């Protein structure tokens, strides 16, 4: 997504073919969903999730004009294509929207959807900064429109077990260790390599998942230290992070080690250690993905994405019901923590590759 303003604004390009521009009427009881952003995440997670989720239908996709032309060559993509949110909303009824675009476009796109009273799900991080996210929360309140962040780790059983242990009042004087790495790509227009567009590197992109879990279970840390490695200078996005967060009330220290790189396999491992025992709550590795985004017909339905979608709908999210306001407030706390971590980080040229065990 390299033109968020045009995507959020009025449709003017006229490049969408008529055969792909109209949204068909939904079947009775079926929820038509708008996907804004059909890049790697959109095609690998959201398209197959909407195909597999009972009672939902991918009704329309919004992308840049260039990307619309590319998507139009995919015969197995069951949705109308548009190069602006306004065009998609004018084409037919939409009950919910998912925004899976570069970080700098989350705010303008979500503001347009909230103003149109479309319940909206944002890929993490929901915004680049806490101040930017505050605008979205205010728009959600002003328009009475539900807003939520997509948090896949909450809907994976292994991480639910991890969170259950962290929440336990009996967990004291413990050390929590998180090691994670992820393959990374520059994105359209190299947006991931731009601190202005992405908000940062692996800390806000991958680290947001884990920091959100930690804040959910332990609250805000009393103290923390952060070391970031950028390729050239602090003006570049970081590709490696070492952080330590301390929670005084329970004597818990959380150590986080994160890496991103084009040649890395996806891997995560979390461990909770006390004086008496070591509990491995999660360890997972995936083969590196290819450099090409998946085609929708070849992506496997992601269970976590389906679970969050169906849980929100079942709780009445589309009509303002369910417990979505508390998690929304928590995202503000997470982003405030991320803001502070960037502001107080020590930038270094090298960080040891030693795995924390």
C-alpha cells in the first residue's frame, strides 16, 4: 500500500473493471467483509480465513491501482476489486472491514471506515505511535463504531497456556525468556525499511505480539532496558532487539530477544523459569516462506485468524457488543510502552547471537 490517502478517499482512477467492481448481495445471515490490503498477510491469512469462517464472505478488496490490476489476473480470488475505500463502500453492503496494510496507512484508512460506521479490525501494530492510536480510539467513541486489533497469539492454544502461567498469582521471583525470529521482506516501496512509514523495525513489528501478551498478563513494567541494532544508524529500522523488563510486585523479569532477516526461518520459543523448575510453554519453527506472496487458492486456513473472527462476531462485535473496549484500551498501553522503549533504547552496532536459556 503506497498511497493510503487515495485508498481512503474518493475513487477517481476508473481502473477497476466492471466485472470485478460490484459487490453481490449477501446470502441471508451472511456477513460481507471488506479486506483493505491484499499483500502477503492479506492473501496468506485473511482471504483463507474468510473463506473458511462460517457465515462470513469476502465481499471486496481495496488495493492500489497497480495491485488491483495484478489481483485481477487471479481467477480464484472471490471478491470485487477497488482502489479506494469509498468505491468499495459504494458498491454494496459491508458489515465489517479488515485493514492489513503498511503501518502508516492504518490511521487514515481506519478513520474513514469508523466514520462510515464499519466495525474494523486492524493488523498489529494498530498504529505507529500511541498518539496516532489515540485518534482511532476517539473516532471509535465519537462514531460509536467498534474497533479491534488482530492478535493471533491470543487464539493459539500454546500461547494461551503461556498466558495462564503468567497470570497465576503463584508465579513469583521468575524469569521469562522469549526468543523469536522472523523472515522479513522490504514490502511495496520498501516501506518496512522506512522508520517513518513502519514506525520502527522488529521491535514494533514482531515484538508487539509478545509485549501485548506481557502487558495483558503482568501490566506495565516498573523498569526496562532496551538495546537495538540497526544496520547503519538509529535512523534505520532495527533488525535485532535485546530487552529486559522488570515487574517488581511479583519479582518477574522478562527477557526478550528478537531478530528479523530475509534468510531467517520463523521461530519462537518462550520459557518461564523459577528456582524450582523450568516450564517450556512454546517452541515452534517454520520453514522460510518464499519471496512471492501466496496465491489465495493455495493458502491454508489459519486457525487463529478464524477463531478471532468468529469469536468477535459471536460476542456481538458488529453491533457494539462483546468485550472489545478493554483490549482496545490495552493496545494504547502497549503502544505507550513501545514509544518509551524506542525513546530510551541504546543503539548498538552488534548484539550477541547467544540464545537466552
